[in-house]
């Protein structure tokens, strides 16, 4: 038994910010709720929370604030994007929050900018076998050359994509962020 134990509870950290649409001349999409998902890294204190926390963007102002979270390492994902739009980046204080884990301090992060774009990248080609014939049974795997962009096991990455070619060996990958693969 421990006598006179005192625990001091504090509010958790939050992330808050805004969503920016980067359009290529077409009208901005109809305002919808976009979910900014925060997932604690496995093994961290936040990983014991029941499920990932989501900050839902206000459909009018595109501002968002997360619930209080246990400080520590997190990864972020953005869900429920309008059709024809992809996530370009999530930044705060000059940091990239989407492709690598980031530390959420007790004080939170209040200047997050989620940039969504309708300029969707496309990588297309033809899978061929050793005899230069179409290889429809191949699997195309694209991943970043920079190992710091590889996510910990079990956490999805927008920089890792696979494709199954058609009977003619043709494949297409869409929405890869800029970078070397």
C-alpha cells in the first residue's frame, strides 16, 4: 500500500487548424465534413486509448479542433475527402505531419494546415516479363526511396501503393505525393 500518493491530472493536447483547397481552376467542392484522424504510435501511452481520434472540419469555415489527446507520438490521416480531391500535405510549424510521426506536446499544436488538391498525380506504365511481353500476373509496388518516409508496421502510408496490371500489362497509380519512389 502507498499512502499519500498524489496524482496531478492535466488536460491533454489538441491539434487545431484549417483546411485549404488548392484548385486548378474548377469550382471548390461542396463543403463537406473532412475528418482529420490522429492515431497514436503502437507502444506509446496514447495507443491505449480505445480508438483513433478524429477532428471533424466545420463544413462552412473548414476549421477543426481535435479532442484532448495524451501527449506523445502520432500519425495523421485525412478521410472523407470530396470526390476528385486528394491530400497534398499537412503542416505545422514548418513540420510535415502526414508522412512521418510527430510528437504532440501537452500544449498542443494550433497552426495545422491541411492542404487538399484536385491536381492528382498519375503514374502509369506497362508491366513486362523477361521476354518483353505484357505481364498481367505481376504486382506493381511503389514506395519512397527515403526510408524516413516508411511508416511503422501496421500503419498505412499514402506513399505506398500497389497495382494489379490489366491483361495487357497496363497499370495506373493515382494520388502519390511528390517525391522519389
